[in-house]
């Protein structure tokens, strides 16, 4: 558990840690190289790679480029069993606990486990909780599950606590990539203060201020991805990182 333990220490020290998600479909090789270098130079804490549905990109090829250009931990955020690579340091070993799709609760995991062991990448057991966020997201559609309501924090709290009791290392509160609305701060707060394992929050976070409020609400790790589809925004990585690192920049 070296990678995840280190990231928890980073978050503890800085008041939160910031992850940038790379969807391999969104960048050509040359742009990907520059993007990875910017993520590292501008103070993010880890790189996630993956997508609910990858259509055009070659996952392994993208991972190679990320690895060649990164000084940060590289964590696969898998949308499917096809998204595995020797070039990652770790993988979010996701169970979609907000839903009741058996393969995504404990099915694909059985198929992937021997490969993950062979590849020697660190599995980070993650209770993945999809929330409704204003419209159907790719994650929701592809997982064939119903998202959690945002106006009933007690349901989310019970799911997260069950995840902790079952031994998950973390829970991921997910609004879905490009979500109209990110996870409400009061839901982040309700869940984070109710459980003892770290909370990852992502989906639809568009400004550093929004990221800071989630960090202040108790999120341990903040993820953004979509915002950088517009290359103009890449210069904002440092602002996001500083916003999440609330202990260093209060
Ligand atoms: C999606 O939580 C991540 O799985 C990031 O979401 O792309 O909306 O930032 P965005």
C-alpha cells in the first residue's frame, strides 16, 4: 500500500491532495506529453488515467507517454477491464457500491485480480459512489446503475460507512465527468465527518474555489478532468492545487 499511504500522508500534510484525471481520448500524443509535464510542474499530487468509455485512444500507448513524462504517481481509474497497464503505479480497484450491478460489485474484480498481481500495480480498494448530478453521465449509463440522490445525505452516509466496515481503503463520491453539478459540499461534509477512511470527490468541479470548498468540507482528495479539455485552462492547474492544499494556503 505504498502509493496510497504516501498520498494519504501528502493530504494530511497539505490539508488535501489534488489529482488530475487524464482521459486518453481527449489528447493526441504530443499534447499529452506537454499536459503531463504541466500537471507535474504545477503542483498536482497524482495523475489518474482512465475513462468510462475510451473510443479512439490506445490505452497502453497513452500510459507509456504518461509514464515517460511524469514525476508523480500514476493511478489507473478504470472504466473497464481493458484499462490495465504495467506502466501504472496503482489502480483504483473500484466497486460501484451505489449500484447493485453484481459484476461491478464483485465480478470484474475477480477477472482483473491475477493480471493486477502479475503487473505488480498497487490496488487501492475503492467504494465508488455515483450521485445524480443533473443529467445522465457516461459513468452512470455505462455502469447500468442508479445514482444516489444528493438530497438524502443519510443514504450516502450509510453506503460510505458500509464501505468502511467492509474494509475499503477509500470512498469516491462521483458526480460523473462533466457533470452539470458537482457533489454538494454538505454531502461531502456529511460523509467525510461520518467515516474514518479518506474521501475522494470528483465530477463537475470547474473552479479552484469549488475545489477549495470541497477540501474544506472534508474531502481528502479532489479530482478534476474535464476542465482541462480546454487547453486554455491548463494554466489553472496550480491554482486548483493551491486551492485544495488548504493547510498550506489558508
Ligand atoms: C470523473 O471525477 C472525475 O470521473 C472528474 O470529473 O471530468 O468533471 O472533472 P470531471
